[in-house]
C-alpha cells in the first residue's frame, strides 16, 4: 500500500498548490491577452492593479464553492459546473468593485470580456490536463485510495467490479468483510475476504485503510449501525452505497428535503439547470448548423420542387416529450398521392414509392435536415429518441413510452449511431433509456460527431 502513501501524505500541500494555481492562471491569461488585443506599452498601472485584485478575489472566493474537494471518480462535467459557478461569482464581485470604485473607465471593455471568457476556458483546460495526469498516475498504481467493502453480496460485488473497470479513479478494493461463514478466508471476485464485520474496524486501523464502503442490504440496518459505531475510532472515511441497483432506475439523484437526505429513485434528467443547458445546446448548435448548411437546404428545396409537383416540405404528426404532438418536417421524398391508399406508414426496405430524387435524399438522410427547424421551434432536440407517429405510440407498452416521457425526441441518438435498422425495437428502446439515464453534454457531442460516419456507412 506504499505506492499511494507519498501523495496522500502531501495532499494538503497539493491542495495549497492548486489553490494558488487558479489565481495565477487568471492573472497569466489577462497578461497574455493584452499584447494580442493591444500593445504592452498600453499596459498601465491600472491593469496591473486590476489583475492583482482579481488574484485576491479568486484566491478568496473559489474555496467557498468547494472546487478543491476530491473529484476522484466523478465526471469532468460536474467539476466544470462547480468551476463555472465559482468563476461567475468572481466576475460578479469584480464588476461590483469596478462600479463602486468608479474605475470602469480604466479598463477596455473588449479586454474585460475577452479575459472573462478566456480565463474560464484556461481554468477548465487546466483541470482537464490535471485529470489526465492524475489518471495516468493512478493507472500505474500510484496515488491510490485503499478501500474495504463491508458486505460481499451482490451490491459489494458490483462495487468491486465497477472500481476495477475504472482504474483511473485510483480506488483499490483491498478486502471484503462479511458475516457469512462460507466466505471465511475465501475470496470474492478475486478480492480476499478479510473476516467478519466485527473484525473490520481492527483491520482498518492496522492497515491504514483510507475508505470503508458500506454495501449492506437495506434490511441490515442494525448491523450497519454497529459497524459504523466501531469505525468511529478510526480515521477512515465511511461511504454508504444504498442498495438500489435492484431497481430499474431511469434516473436518480440525491437531494436534501427539510434537512433529510433523500434519494430520488426515478427522476427525469431534464430538470433544474439541465433543462437550460440542453436548450442552449439545441438552439445555439441548431442555429449554427442551419446557417452553415443553408446553401444545401436551398439546393435540396429546388431539387424537390423540380422532381415532382407538390410542396417542398412534408409534415407528419409525431409524438414529442411527455406525449404532446407536433408536425415533424422533412423534405418531401414521395409524390403527393403516395400515401393516399395505405396512409402514413414507415418506409420499408425495397419500396418504390419515393421519387428518384427522394431516394437520393433518403440514402444520405438529407430529407431529415428540415428537422433543425423543429429544434429551433422547441419541438425537438438535436439528440434524443426518435419521435413515433401517434398510432404507434398508443400501441407502445408502458416501458416503451418511458423513453418519451423523460427526454425530448431528437434528430439523432444512440439508436442511430449504433446501427439503426440493424437494432431490434426493444434494443432501440433500451438504448434510448440508457441515453435518458446518463445524459450529458459530452454524450450529446459524441453522438453528434458519430452521426456523419453512421450516415456515410449506411447504418443511419
């Protein structure tokens, strides 16, 4: 266990270095931006004093947002969210100071705005590089935190498997402790069983264990209290992992209500700030994409008009978030009377209802491009489950409908980049539910980047 001891003993020093690094990054960004926007000769005493004040504010404010707590095992997005809040507060304080001291005229507004944006980008990049460095170190067996798991049941096994599959977290399971006699002196998932729960505290004290993860079933409340009482004499951190993996959870979170810790077993990811983040992502990216492909949209519209008489756009009633309906837009790929007999139906392999130009658009999914307008109207998202037609939605079983009761439907999604027509319907729903459960901006970006390749390969 000595490979991670050195860094652990110097954790306080490392935290102090990180606390100093943030204001240094902010000041350095402001200094380096100046010759880009102006000349160094224009860098006067006022700018120097302003950067000194910024250094002090960052140094004082950032710790209040707990951005120096260990983020081992958590996503970068969570850390960046905390960093954004801290930086927003810092910028607000600096703005108030400028107004109160009546010194706003001293600074260039262009420099102030550019510095505010560039500093946040630099701070986020610094953390990203730091994460990459720490992950590399931990994969080599350094900077580890040694863990014992109280309970070798299904939950304890799941903990060991997940931590083993994520060596970058630096969380190493040393032993299980369990009261079952058949596990004595044995091993579970390659991890030795160190003894019964009564022997746990002594082992933690003797071996200098960093953390104890409680993985006892909900029915073992009394036993968990006894173990926790015994661990109070040790310096190990104690973490409780609730036995909720047996539930089919779409999404869940931990919150506090009236001072009580509450676990939300089912919760839509589209709540709180996530709604705003997803909306900004959709509107900004959709607007940029429409602007970039506007010549292509115009060319396709002309092609549709010349290929057969009728409107350029085809509108089909679809079901969106929470069961509401809307008109999904496509470039018309069939003659106007193609659905006069059977009515609207899904396209089938080998069908010949499409016009030649329509078949060309379908081959490259170009007929889907008008749906960016649906995104700008707030009816769809860039990424999400595909919206079904109403009569199909009514035929869905309850668990099939859950994918549309959680997130807004999208132009592309996990189903499309995982093979589309090659994926069975139930598997498609499972992919949509997985997306709903683990949504993040980074996940959306990955799916968007994979979509062109899926289109070209014919999987889309």
